[in-house]
């Protein structure tokens, strides 16, 4: 098949693009490199630097494409609170531009990466796709809005659409910016370098950590699965892990005792969040094979930033 992966030089995008290329597909990546790295892509992947909001550029890249994976997005919850207009422009506006370009070029399916963050603060766990989202950040609002746009435009123009709500994905080569870094690479780096782990809140808030290979398996399945049109599908591990227990696992796999500092003055986010993955199992044949301990070990072994620090 012929695929376009927007945001394909980012953490999830590069893992997906490389997996598709290694399976023998023709893969085109579009990424503005604001958060991605083209050197993480296999040589078999055709890379183009550019903005997903550039419709004429999309017209040229979409010629002959069988399916689009739309991953291009701003992804920091904290940054979205500071810059909601930018998140609306990229995450919503870029999605609408892509759908227009797909309509114009006759591409028939898009797989959109949404986020478990759209659920917000729901009392009942695990969360199911039929639950009404209560997004609590501009990032979450932008992802939920983009879901509505792809399905509505898809319905109007007979484009097959499926949205995968990805929970807390992690694995090798996940970005580690100076501010607002994802929790797992940040905690691993601090544990391996003797730094203290700062936990916002009391450490009892829970998340669903899902390994990158499990996520890309679900994405690959979504390109050809039947009966997924207009569907929203959770992709997580289905396992609820507190931040304190995450640090316990990190101590075990690194062999380092971690000094924990609890910052009760800053919110730790929603109290609980874990995915019901039964719909993914039914529609995508999805099975989250990688345990948290195994995923952390593979991240340490395969990420050059950490492998040299492990004793």
C-alpha cells in the first residue's frame, strides 16, 4: 500500500513509518520538524519537510495514496494552556486542511491519532468510548474537536475515518524537551543520573502506559480493518498504574534507588485514567503484549540516551 504519515518524524510517527516501510509498503512522511527528527526515519521512507496546513503541498503528496495516518499535532498539555490559539491552528485547522485535501485527491481512508486526554476527569474507570468526554485542557479540546471534524467531513465526502485515542505511549526515542517532558523518559533520566524525581500531587494518580510497539500494531491494523468507519477506539494497555508504582518499576529495572519529591502545590492532573480496550480487541484484533516492566527494559536497552547509563 501507499501511505502518507503526517507528523511522521515524531516519536509515534517515526515508529509507525519505519514499521510500515519494513513491511514493504511505500511510505511518505510530512513533518515540520518542530518536534520530530528526520534522522530517526529509515532510508526507505520518503521524507518531506512542511506544514500540514499547506493544502497545495498536500495535494501533491496525496496522489495515489491509499490511506493517511494523521499524527501531526502539538502535543503538550501544559503548552496548550499557554498557547491555545496555536493548538487550535495546528491540531484543528491542520486536520481540516488535510480532510479538504483528501477530498480533493480522492483518498478514501484516514486513521487519526486522538488522545486519551479527551476523557478528562471521569469518576468511573476504565473509560469507554461511549463515555462523554470532559476535556480539561486546550490540547484535549483540540483532539476532541479534530475527531468531530474528520468524522463529519468523512461522512459528507465518503471518506472512511477512524480515530484511535492513544493513552500514555512510551518507548525508545521519545522526545525529552527541557520543559514539560513526558513522564517516563523524564523519570528514567532522573533515576539514571542520580537526580530526584519530582511527582506533582501525592503520587497516587493513575495512568495507562502503553508501549510504542503495541500502539503501532493497532495503527497498522486500523488501515485495513473492516467495520471501523466512523469509529473511535481506545488504544492503551488496559492496566492502571499509579505514578508511585511507576517509580517502583523504574527503580527495579534501573537498579537505582530514586529520591522522590512530592510537589503538592501543583496539580498532578486527573486522579485516574485507564482505557477499556475491548473495542480495540474486537475491531482491530488488538492485544497489548508488552508489560510496563518489559517496556521499560526495552526502552533502556534500545534508547542510546539511556543504554550508556545502565550499569
